[in-house]
């Protein structure tokens, strides 16, 4: 039954996007594009340091891209995010500090000034093996890999955009999780086999805020909530925010924070925050 629910939604979303492409005229002046790359590095080295200390090296690279076509009747927005980073401390092997990529496309039909129907699709995963490190210092355990798991979401609903820097949308959604070797993310404990796919119909609510507060200070924040139709206890949420201060053309200070609740990964809340000084470049 879950597979039957997912197929019409995917087909409707694809047809919705194809219809918009057929109606909208090809005009490059309606497109806006942006690609921003940033890199952060930190290093410490100690040699016979009496007060103690341990060598460490940390680095990360991030790429954000956006292409949007804002026509008279339709808006088509495509976004992409890729981030990877590692930390090496002492004699330990490098460990990941960041690893994520996400692609999203959304088509909005302009019917009113602020409230309009939309169709959206997204996918997200990671680049490299992920490991769990025991607190007692034992051997590491692989828990994820490239596209393992991979998450796909399709949604249809209504969006509200009162101003350029704030938007929110609510709609019916289907979320699919695919795995290859790490099937604990998709396994149904009520069946004998170990499934590769997990399909979950539900509701999705996404709210985003993106504004330049002052000349060189910008704030971005996005809250995504997916509620499985199984019940209120089957709610996943991700809230990520970043505050960036561009104090020269190439150098910025970036504070990012993320709170995540994904019952397929961990029964509880996960937290992360990073304060970094690094290089940034606007490629488009």
C-alpha cells in the first residue's frame, strides 16, 4: 500500500514541473544564479611544550548554489548544498566533522500575491563512510556510506511568502529512504527480511528565513518538519541556522548551529554548532 501511495505523488510532481516548463517562455533574463564557495582551516602544533597539548588539524569545504527562474506566472527554484570536513588530532586517523550534500527543486504557481500552490522534490545523502567511535577507545564501527542511506522527498501543497526573505510551505509528502549495506535505516522489524526501501507518507512543513541584517551581516535559518501518518511520535525535524559576517571581500566569520531529530538514526535530539574563520568566494 505504501508503494501505491508514493507512485501517484511522484508522477503528479513530475507532470506539474513539466507543465510549468512548457508554459514558461525561455528567457535568460528571468534567471538569477549564485554559487558561493567557502573553506575553513585550523591547525595547532606542539613540540616539547611543557604545558601539554596535542597536535591537531581541522578543515572543511562548503559549496552553496542556487538558480531561480522568476516568471510572470511560475517560479522555479533549484538549490544545492555540498559540505565536507575532517579533524585530525594527535596520532588518531582523521575523523569527519561535516559530510552532507542536498539537492532540491521547487515549482510555484503564482495565483495570489502571497499564497500559492507548489510542487517540490529533494534528495540528500553523504560523500564518505561514517563511523561510530566507542567512548572506551575501541575499534570504530561503520554506520553509513555514499548514498547509504539516501533520502528522497516529494511534496505538494501551498506556500506562503509575504516578503522576499521569508517563506513557509505545508503539503502532503512522501519520503523514501534507500540503503544498500546499512539496512538498519530501512528495515521493518515486523517482517522477516531486511528491506532496502522504506516509504513513508505524511505531511511536510518547511520554513526558511534569509536576510542581510546589516551591510556585512547575514542570517539564514531553515526549519523542516516531516510528520509520518503513523502518529505524533513519528515526527522528524531539522533546524539549521547560520550567521555570517563578511568583514573583507574574501574572509568571513561564520557561526552555524543545527538541531536534528531523526528517529531512523537516533531516538532523540542531535546537536551541532561550529564557529569558523575562513575564506569565501562568490563564483557567480
